C-alpha cells in the first residue's frame, strides 16, 4: 500500500529528528504519542500503540542498544538496532452474508467475497462457530460467486471487518430465530438446533443479513497500529546488509485466527525487507520498458535473506469499530518495515539512506 512508501519517509525523518536531539528513537516516539486524532479532533476508537512499543521493545531487547551510531559490533560486523511505527487506515464496507442451518445440524455460511490466500474461509468459519456455539467442523463457508450475498472485493484490509461483521450479525439473527422457535417447545433449554427444526417440521432455517458502518465513523478515528524492531549486521568492508532479527507487534483489534494472522505478519515483514534492501523497478526510458521485468532481474527475498521473525499482538477487541472488534491486518504488516531496516542501517553505519533500496554502493 502507499502507506508503506509514506511511512518510510515519515519514520526515517522521526529517527533523524530523534538523533538530532540526542534522544533514543523509541523514547522520542513515546514522548510524542498522540492521545487523539489531532487532524479530525476525535478520540481513537482504540489505540494500543504504546503497548506495542512496550511489548516489542521488551521482546527485542531494545534496552541493550547504545544511542550512538556505529558504536556496536559483533565478530567484525557493524551492528544496528532500528525501529519504526506502523499504522493503516480502518476500512469497512457494506456487506451481506447468509447462514443456512440444515436438518442434520450442518451449517452453510455464504458470501460473495473472495479468498485470495489469507484464510478468509477459515476466519469466517471461526466467527460463525463462536457465535453459534458449534464445532467448526459442522460449518462450510461458500464464497467467490456473484450469486451469493453481496460483499466487497478483498482489498484495503477490509474483509474481516466487513464480511466478518456480516457473518456475525447473520449468525446472531439465526440464533434469535432458533430461540423464538425453542420457546414453543416443551423443553426449550435442552433442545439442540436439530431438535428445534424437527419439532417445527422445518427442513432448514435460513437468514441473510447486511452489516455496515454507522454513526461511530463520525465519533471516533479508527486505525490499526503497530511497530517493528530490526537488528542488522553490516560489513564495514563490502557494505552488505544482513537482517538478523525482527520483532513485530500490532494492535489490530481482536485476532480471529492467530495462525493465519501470524502468517500475514511474517509475509508483510518479508515484503518490507525486500522493499528495503533489494526490490527496484528499473525503467529503460528510451523504450518505455522495464529492465527488471522478471524474477531473474527483479530481486526479491529468499529464505536465506529472512531471519527469525517474532510476531506479537495486543489482541484486544475494538468495541466501537464493528460487532467482532477486529480491524485490518493484511497491509499494516508491511507498513514501517523498510523504515525500521533503514533506521537500523543508520545505527550500524552512521549513514542515512533516503532512497530505497539500500544497496552496497550506497554504503561503501
């Protein structure tokens, strides 16, 4: 997202300003933490950025960092610790979802949304299972067809807040209908979903609901927040940069599925390392063609380029944002990573790089 490019400039400038005032870069950000959105003069719906700083710094060992640039070494390599903040806007679009309870107790959840890889189907299944109080094994999620209840495309880190809220509301409505039907039965407190359908001679029960933003968007400012801590080693002879460790911590509301969320955060960090150290689009302006037009020439990270990545979340529901309290994660994962790498490179070498990627010729 464009935020990744913008935050490289902003967070590099924040780091440079901290050094000019002889203040630790993390302490500088803590001192300037915004308690409300000063642009809109609104309170945050939720903001766990300070907790991200605290947890990430503790896990990373930021306290072991010296303030002076080019002052830390290990086995002949220059060592740098850098960090950067991360944020991404909250997006929620009108979405519809359908829930079908069948006579055998199985449940079909439907939405026209797409799953392009982040585990949308798994997340929607978990949301439905939690609301309905059934095993995820009893639920099937159907998506990716325009005949299903209308939903937005998968973009803007909006799928969980948008479609997830619709699934939540639809399941709540189904529960209410089942409760109404159960009240007419002799033993409503012990009746299963299957018992309710059988008693009323219903082959199935189906609901479709829409969920969308309301007045809360004018009452609160909503964002996902986070931060990244990076250790790099730089060869003083060749200028080669190696990322040795990364700790990333995010406040994205309620985590629906930790396993897939962690995978998204790792993917974002990998992309951010590529952005910082190797990815570059080179244009031949004579012909209007890219020289780096394939993966033989456009360099991206491979396994050997990626270190241990520790992923952490605040995991607190944003109760103002939507019914499930979850905010976007997909794109905030990469925002700020390149800045954290660049700030670590400065700490290691004393050289401030303002144009990406950070290649050896810029450091030698």
